[in-house]
C-alpha cells in the first residue's frame, strides 16, 4: 500500500529538513546563470537545482509557469526536471495552481497526480475559488495514489485580499473557511496523523488578520509557506508567524537560493537548511 503524502512529508522533515527549494527559471535568473532564455535553458536550470538539492534538501517546487511559457518544448523540459527529481528521491510539489470543475478538474488531477504520468508530482497546488467542492476530483485522486494537494488559502498578493478576507455565512473569512475545510478532510481521512491535503499560506501575512487563528486545526496540516528569504520573512520567526500551524510548515525559498548562481547554489541550500533546522516552530 502506498504511504500517504503526509507520512512521506513527516519522513522528509526528519531525514532532511522543512526546506523546499523553488525551481523558478525566471528570465533574469537564466541570464545571470549564463543560460539562454529558452526551454533548453529552463531545463538545464531545473536540472542544476535538482542536483544541488539532492542529498541536502528533501523537497523541490518547480514553478510550472516558467516552463509553460515555452509551450510544448517547455513541458518536455519540465518532464525531464520532474523525472530527475523523482530519481534523486526528492519530494516534488508541482506549483501549477490548477482550478476547474467536474471532469476538467479530474483531467488536471490525472495529469499531475497519476503515477507514471509524464507530469507526475508528489503534490500539486490548486486554486479553490470555484468552491472547495470543485477540488473533489483532485482530493480523491490524491488519496487514492498517496499524493498531496496544497490549496491556496491566504496569499501575499494585495488583489487576493478582497476575496480571502470576505466573510461567509458563518462569519468566517473565506481563507479561514478554506482552512477549516482542509482540516475536516484530513480529520476524516487521516485521523491522528499529518494530513495529505494542505494549505498555501504566505509567510509575510498576519494570520490573525485573515481569521486563520480563529479555527484551531484538529490535525497536523501541511502548510506550504512561500515568502521566506527574498520576500522578507525570516525563518527564525516561523513559530511566531504560524502558531498552531507551525508543526506542518514547509519553508519555501526560491530567489534567495537561486540568486547564488550555479557555482554557489549548493552552499546556499546548505545555509538555508541550517537556518531552518535552528528555527523554532
């Protein structure tokens, strides 16, 4: 029987660390790395990040948009990066932020969460703002195959606040309602264990402002936490930022590591791991 994503995440936390290294082949980073702004350049960049992370960090997160901009050639490059990461024993979070309804959501889920698919990842980011129930096909497929899903819950972009801070009929913010839905799903499917469905909550936010401290979780929730490093959040503050959610936090860093370049990225990963290990939370 395939171990759940939550179980595998716990193992990575113990074996490696909470650090997740982003694979974001921005145009300016490709140039700084001496790589062409092409699908081949993005692929070479991604493979170099995988090599630097392997044996150090336990999690990588390719940002799909930076490969997708090159069309079919970009997807071929991404498939190569995903395969290399799997072969290196890394846990792979596909940052694709998919959101749809019915069979369309099912199609996205099959593409990313089916074992043997060219785009297979261990977990996928999804957009719930067609309603949490619209994610059902992805949630069910993830449970079936021991995969994970990270639901956008509270994001750092200012445009998101109008939606995420709106209140539902129960008086919860939409963000808090999403977190509550995630917690209920995990309580039903993974009682007493780390869940396989998690939330994306930015590290630069005040969680109480989004109402995320009003509904304490009953399970350990995986929390994908962008915003550390370049965006300004300090790993040393992990515990105070996330409170009751801290045990499941995955520290996501991209530019602060990638800016070290091809010759310095392995050392940058090591430094970030040391910082994460020394953090309380």
